[in-house]
C-alpha cells in the first residue's frame, strides 16, 4: 500500500546520516542547526504574483551575486559585461555563462565563511548573446555560444555586507563547450564512441546543455548534460537515414535548434554520426583543482540527464539517482561496484577517482499498490542481448533509453530533479508535466502517472527496502499532485490543507534540516493564462515533509524559471538562480518581457540570468 507520511519519516538507520554530512560537500560539517520549536516555515508566505521582480518575505533580503557576463575571476582575464552583447567568444570563456541552473556550495573553511559556488549554465538565448542576434551565423558566434554554456566555479566570501565574489581567485574556472574532457567507463573507446578527430574514443571537447547536478561524497561536482540533441544538425535530406536510436534521442538532421553544424563540422550528423554518442552523460569536475580534466562517466548511462543525486548504501557503496527529462522517459539508479573511501580532501578524491566507472545501472518500475522494482540494465540480462540490438554493455549504456524500453521500466511524466531527505533517506523526484499522457498512440495514465493531459506535474517519493539505497525493491507514493485545486478537473492534491499551489515542479533541494525547497518551471507561453492564471510567475516554495505544509517563499521576474538552489551548511544563506528572465516564448522569439536585473521596463536592458544570495535580516536560519 502507499506509504503514509508518518511511516515515510521513520528513521531508517541507513546511510542517511552520510547524506547529511556530504550534502554540502564537507564530510566534517557538524550536525545541522535546529530551527527551534514552532519556527519551521514561520516566514511570511508571499502570494502568487505576476510582478516583474523578486518577491520574498519581508523578514528576508536578497543580493545580486553573479549575473551572466560577470567575470569568473581568472587572474589576468576579467572582462566586464558589455551591455550591447559586444563581448567576444574569448571574453565569454571567462565570464558567467547564460541561463544559470543546478548549483552547489563547497565550503573552504570550517566556519563556512568562504566557499566555492559551482553552477551550471544550461543553454543560450542567441538573440541576447550576440549584438546582432542571429541574422547571420558565423564561426565566432558558434564559439561564443559554446562558451556561454557549461559550468562556472567561483570563489565567494561572507562579510558584514553579505556574500561577495573573490576576484581574482586561484579556484576560478569556466568549463564550457570547448573544454577538453576524458571519457571513462565501459563505453569509453568502443566503436560507437570513436570519431575521426578521436579514433581512440576516449576524449571529447566540451560539455553543454548542463541542467541539474549532483555532489559526490568525496567533494566533486557532477554536471548533467540534458538537451544536447538540439545542437547537432545537418542537411534535412539526411534525416531519412536516421536510425531508431537517433530518432529516440532526437539527434536527427534538420531538427537542430542552432546552426553549429555549418561552422563546426563535429556537429554535422551526416559527417560525424558518432559525435552525439559523446554527449548526454554525467560529467565529474573537481572544483578544487582548476587544472583537473573533467571526466564523462559512461557507466551512469546516456540520456537527457536530469540530476545525479548521490547517497551511500549500507555497505558503503555509492548510489546515484538520475532522471531523463522527456515525456515518457525513465528514472535510473547506479550502484557502484566498490565502496566509497571516506573524506573530501585531495587524497579521498584521488582514491575515489574511478568509483563511477564500475557498477550496475537500473531503471525503475512503479507498480500499482505503491510497490516498485529496480530493473537491471546489464548486457545479457533482462533481454539486453544481441538478439534485441545490444551487442555489449557499451551499447546498453549509450542507448540507455532503449534498454529501459526492453526491461519494461515505467514511462514517467518528465522526471527531473531528485532529492534525498537528509534524516530519513526518502527519495523525492519532480515530474514536471506531460500534456501528451493519454493521447492517441501514447501511454495511458498509470499508478505513478495518474493524470491524462498532465498539465501541472507533481512530486513522487519512494523509500528503499530496509532503508538501503542499494535495494532492488521500494515503496512509493505521491507527495503532491500539483495544480490549482480551484480549477475543475485539475486533479491537484497536496499533503496538507492550505498548502500553497504550484505547477510544473522542477528543481528540488533538501537543506540539512530536512526542509524541501521546490522550484517551478512553467513555460513562458502559459504563465498568466488559463488554467495557470492563479499560479503567477514561476516560484520557489518551502515544504516541511513532517507536517506536509508547503509555503511560497519567492516569486521571480517575468518569463523566468526558478532553478538551482543550495543552502549553506549553517542554514543561514540560500543561493538560488533566476534563469532566462524575460523569456516570453519557447521558440527563440526576439521579444523579451523583462529587463531584469539591469532595467525596469522591457527593452531597457538585456535580461540576464543571475545568482542571488538570500538571508534573514536577523541572521537566522532560512526557512523560518
């Protein structure tokens, strides 16, 4: 039977304590501060809003920390942002990228007064990125675009005036679409990974389309390559030769979002069909060593990666939870072969260097009645053999979506961010929406995805059997079915009366005190329109799973997505990203309905994605 809230919050005695320790990148961090009796969610909730700006409780204040175009802090290379988008591709390679997303804070001292803030830059708005938009594509624009995605590593320091970026910093680094990377794990060097430029199949230039993320127990950052498919293209007539696997992953000539292929031949599917196999991975980055080469970890499977959330099994092995953010795709789990070497220093990072290269990948099946199973994706098992199109384990991993089909995993409503409760070990996942659920020829509603034409999404959670993340069975239920309860037929269901309504949940983050921060991503095409009218602009809410209360904490500027959230170890600062403010549509329309943060009216300035730091005015714990 589905688990009730009380059962879900019983302490399991599993590795949840380890999660609490390494969740902020520092295994020696003391126990989380207590919010005190009756103070949880004690902040003044904010109403849903269509205001073009940041709205937070009056007890709180926010600071603008790292907007697109800010210098990253590389010594001797700190160009400032050009308001006319006149920065060069070389400038952009050492500046904040566009569309900030997943993020983590790695403390540099015991007090947490200094740290590294590491964040993804998901995609580009080419109209904003270039002075003349996309009237004409050039090789220089392709380079600048590739440099505007990837990852930033910046150093920050807390002072009496709040958090400030350290400029320059020996840690400062941009990892982008032209950064050299290693390929490791079972797929490295295999035929489908080899190209003319890299016949060995073990190295690649770049990471891009970086959405959600994860953090390892040894203190490295995992960035997830999501919608990589839109950057590969070619002549339309080449589409008729696309394979079923290419169609499943969306790497079909003629369907590209940008014209990279005309100026950088590695993006031409008709000439280099294996290049897309080298994207769609989880990439490990050492934030403490700016000279370390990032590594694509193929044992975790190739998909439109969304989240790489880590925990430790009872026997000490690493477990990584992942989603695949597309309609009717799967939720995955990786369990390492070997155990985690404790620690977060350089020796521990070296000792765990290959831990993500050997292990077992699973896909989830959510059965009726609140039970589920992890289905092994190993060559030679569950029909994953040559007779069904999988020559070896490399093909299982490169075509993980097809492997999920073969084993009968549950097709989900866009599984996105995954978060683990730091005390109980329950796992929560956002299912953003799926307007095609129940359409002709599409999968019908099922127990885990119960609504046809699912416009609002929800949050599903599960508890591994015996409280052990390495288990192959689990119990699950719905924490929330999102939407406006006042809308007839919405199917909205929240865990407590009076919960603030939301739609299209996307980002998730548990702070060390067990508060769940929920972020939303309604499309700019629907914000303020029926049936989403009452939900306003995208927002961030705070939930207390123990009581089921959900309270709205922040609303953002017009057109933005709220994403990428992390709370410092002392729980007194919350960092959050405001992505693509001003985006009125999803099709690259040239008009923007916001000039945040530099202007007050649309058209007065280029809107810029940015990182905010948020604190209580009295210095107290965030979420209270």
